[in-house]
């Protein structure tokens, strides 16, 4: 069996030839190298690994380094990931290990000084286990002292949650697919906790899905399948505080949210001459916290789980809240901004036809600039035409049905899933809803932790992933995440078939973030 591995390199100014061999590496940058195409490598107990390591440390030009924004994590297609950190002066090996039939990631480390001085024939003898989970698993470690209930903050935001929209159901599906697709990056908690570039990329990806700030293109892509060498390359904000769809976003760890919002966020808001209350969302990847700044005072919600061990299969409470905030029907009973003037009167049907044929990026920009377009944008499923959802299992888990848009129901105070009133034991909507729990949460609380390797481990234990049941082109089918190329581009399937031609597995939609591939590709079941 072939051993497969990849090398990460973090340099401190030493001259290592880059991928193009025309420029040298820069201080504090990440690079990687592997034997194409599958990363053939050797194990730590092989003399070849120590020889390769010493060649890299001697700055030979044998290796063609690829510049990357952050280190590549351990992937199920790899046996080992070797990381050389010249800045920190250590060498790290990350690998898989099965304990009690459960697959775990283990990390071992050695100093570069000990490697340079060793007389041993392998590096394996120098490696020491690195233990301990991140302290950010527990939301009680947040530095927020006085917390306000979420319902109060939503009311302050001008949002009155109603029955989830059709778009919300699709968003919840995309969120679980996004976490599943990039689960090895989410699982590598120690990396994104110490890499602002990876943290920002993952956070803005989640935000774009929550606000439907993305482009849907009716096209195939050459970037399938997502493999160990795939990278989340879309652009992300370089600052930890920024405006996004009229909300102030703060990116930091859970135990820093109170301090960041009370100090840096207030200073940032004043620097942009923002008038009135500031409504915002703090994101730590593990949690989200809603906040409001007004007259120097700050109100915070409790930390709400965003990405957890179960997020590749189940939508999280934190993502539900964000989707409701960005896409809620807050225009109901509210007049369109009187300052918005189009100059001409456009019939509703013509207005909708114009928007339906607008280019994706232009449509997203128009929705942010116009209250009228925004109202249309979030009350439909923009960019995907002739699509009708049949089941709402993620957004309305009580029965999965959405017959009318004005149905009476309640939100669970734990997972923020919506339930029809008739599906609960309630005869009417209670005045105080901050203590309500759905039947699932009464039996067992949803997962609130994100452990290193936890997402992939939970997926391996469950395996089953859902698709959206829809009607498209007058036909009932499923809209499903594609994880491999269409059969037409996989000749090996035609060689091994035994019962007729393989299913087409066609690609109908590809999702982009600011013209960069998001990793999400969808097709209809045949």
C-alpha cells in the first residue's frame, strides 16, 4: 500500500526556491510541496523522511514549493502531513490513528535543533506526542458577563422571526454541505485559531451563505473532486472588524468577544461615522454572539454554537440565527425607503423579469443598494430558476411542511428551529418564548462542541447525508451536492460497469464567492 503525505513549510526569511523557481520565499509565508498527483511519500520511521527533511532544511532547490495562504491540514486521502515551522523552530507530524475502532488525528513534534543534531537514522525517534484539546470548546469560557436573550436583540435589530422561507431551507443545506466539503480545514482547529487568513476565509464563506451573497452559475467545473490539495481560495477581509450587509462583523475567539466588541468594535464604528445603534454579529467559528452598541453601552447575547462536530450533517443554531437575520421578512408592514426613487414606474412582472435575468454579481450588489430589490431577492430563490422545494426538513423539522407563509408557530430557544403550533403541545403562542424547547431538544441538547477532527469523525460514524427534495422542470427530484466529476468525465466508470451505463451525476449549478469557486457543486438526481 502506497504511503501518501504532504509537506508544509513556514519560513522566517530563509531562501527556499518557490514553485516557479523565479522568486524566493517571503518572511512569515506558508508553502507546501507533495509528489503529484497523489502525494506519494514515506512514513516517519523511514530513513527517507529524515533525508527529505534534512534536504529541505539545507535549502536545496530540489523541491518546487507552492505558495499557499495557510497550511494544508490532514485529509483522509493522506497518511501524514509534515510541517516545518522555521519561525517556531519545530517539526510537526500529523497522522491518523485508530483507537477502539474510532479514527483520531494525533500530532507529534520535535525541535529543528534536535533534528539537525541527531545521529539517528529516522525522525520517528525524536517525536513527542502533543496532547490537549483547544480551550475554546466551552462557551462558558466567554468573557461576556451580562447577557441579553436573543429574542430581545432580534427585536432591537428590527427583526420579527416568522416561518422560515424557502430560501432558508436551501441555505441550511448549503451550510451543512460547505462544512462537509471543507471539514478538514474546520477540523484543524489549532490552525485556524492561529491563522487569521484561514479564520477569515472560513468565516466569510459562512457569512456569504447566510446572506445569500454568492453567485450561482449553470455550469460544470474542472475543480471537482475536492481533494487534499484543494484550497479555499476566495477573498476574505483582511481586518477582523468590518461591515457586511449593514451589520458590524467582529471575528475573534469566543473568550475575546466581550473585550473586542467593547473596545475595538466601538472605536471602529465611530471611525466610520456610524449614526445610531450599531447592530452586529461576533463570529468565532465555534460560536456567534449578537450584540448592540448604543451610547457607549453594549448588549450581548449568549454564545450560540455555529460550527460543531455535527455541522456536516445538521444545521447549527448559530447559522439558523444568522440566516434569519440576513434574510428575514423585516419589510412586512414597513414602507420601502421613501428616498429610493427609480424615476419610472415598472410593472411588477417586468421588474421581476429584469431581476431574474441580471448577472449574479450585479444582482447581489443591487440587493444591497435597493430596499425594493432586497425585498424581492430574499422572498424568492434568486439565481436558481424554476425550483420549488418540496420538503423543509432542516428549517421546519417538526413535520417538514410549509403550506402557507403566514402559519402560526414558535422557535426553539435552544436550536432555533421553527415548529408549527399544531405540531407542539401548545394551544397558543406564549408571551415569553425564551424558554421554549422543541421535542428534539427536550430529549437531548444539540451538539455544542467542535473538537479537533470531530466533524470528520462524526460523519464517518453516521455517513448519511441528505439532499433537498425539489420540483425542477415539472419533475420531482433531489438537488444533491456533487463530490465527484460527472460520469461523462470519468472513463473508468464505463470500464467497470456491470449493469448498464453509470448514472450521469451531472452538474447543474456551481457556487462562487466573488467569482472564486466555493467548493459547492450541485446536480439533480436522474
